[in-house]
């Protein structure tokens, strides 16, 4: 009886969650196909057109609406997200590896690491800016101060993902390699890393997406060069046109493509791990 009542409630909850999550994207997609160049954000659509998508790439005649200033900002965001992804993932793997054994002060170190994801982004960005300008005496840039702020935010996520993976890791495979005289570095590269690679992929995805979309920390720490979220906000604050919605659709599709690549790599990694496990069983 309880299951009959619980299942419809859960179904309604999941449907409402999906609608809340993807509803704005559907509305944004519909509005992005309005006619240009004078069409504004209105609904229902009077006439469908791909004008605003062509407008983003400069394939439309000149009009009073300037193209979005996102070219250089997009490149900066991609480079910054990649730098953050590599740094946070490496630090996350190293820190989680260290926490596999109990050491003095591990509890304090754990909470200090996790604190980076709990401090409000505005305070982190402002503190990084004040530290760079007033105490260290360096100029704020997206590749220096903003990079540090992004790593301090994304590193805890990568650390927690890797900590969960390594806590379920069977150390006997490493001990077997060590008993055969294999060095610790070779054991990590040949045995440990292939087995934890799905977790590494998850940490990389977390770090990249969080950095690519980060706004408050970047606002104070990036200096005069804008990243993509700052450029979009600056355009959005002046006047709203459907080219912003079209660009939002493209960036969302880019995020979906990242998830697709992640799913493919994850599937290949799981298949490889199963193959290695079968070979070990046969041996």
C-alpha cells in the first residue's frame, strides 16, 4: 500500500525537478529563434528565424545591435577552466592519496581544504583581490589572481571525489605489485591510476565546469580582462537581445557535449577495468 502511494509521489517529484531544471533552457531555446534584427525577447514567436545564431558569428548585415563581445572572453574562460581543471585534479588526487593513511592533524587539514568550497565566492574574490593589491603588490589578472581563486574553489570538489574513490579502493592490488619489487611510482602509474581513472574524470569535469561558469570570484579577481560570464553579464546589464539567448543555447550544448565525452571515456574506462579484472581472475 505504501509503495503504491510513494511511487506516484516520487514520479511527480522527479517530473517537477526535471521541469525546473530544463524548463528555462527550453524557454531560452524558443526565444533564441525569433526574427531579427529588431526582434526582442517576446513570446509567442511571431516568425521563426536563425538570425541571432548567424548574428553571433558575424554572418548578418550590420545593424544597431552590436555582436556579443565574447570572442576573447570565451578563449580566456576556456584556458582558465583548463588550467584550473589540471591543477585542481592533480592536487585532489595527491591530497586524497595522502589521506589514505591517518596522520597527525588530518582532521584540521581536511576541514581547511573543504573550507574553500564553503566560503562565499564574493568574499573569496574580494579577499584575493585585496591580498594581491595591498600585500603582495601584484596586478590582478585572470591567469594569476583569478586562477588562484578558481583553484581554491574547485580543489575541494576534486579532493572529495577522489577521497570517495580511494576509500573504496582495494589496496591489496598495490601490495601485490610491491611484493613483486615494483616501485611505488610505477605501481601508481600502472595499477592504481587506471583503476581510479573514472574518479579522475569526474574530478576533471567538476573542476572544468565550475571554473568555466564561475562569476563572483572572477568578478573581483580577474582585473580588467573579462571572462565569459563577466562579458555576458556586462552585455545583459545594458540591453537584452535574443543573441544572448542564442549564445546561451550554444554554451549549454557545449556543456552537453562535454558530458557526452565524459560518458564515452567513462564507459571505456569501466570496460578496461573489467577486462583487467578478468585477466587477473584467469591468471
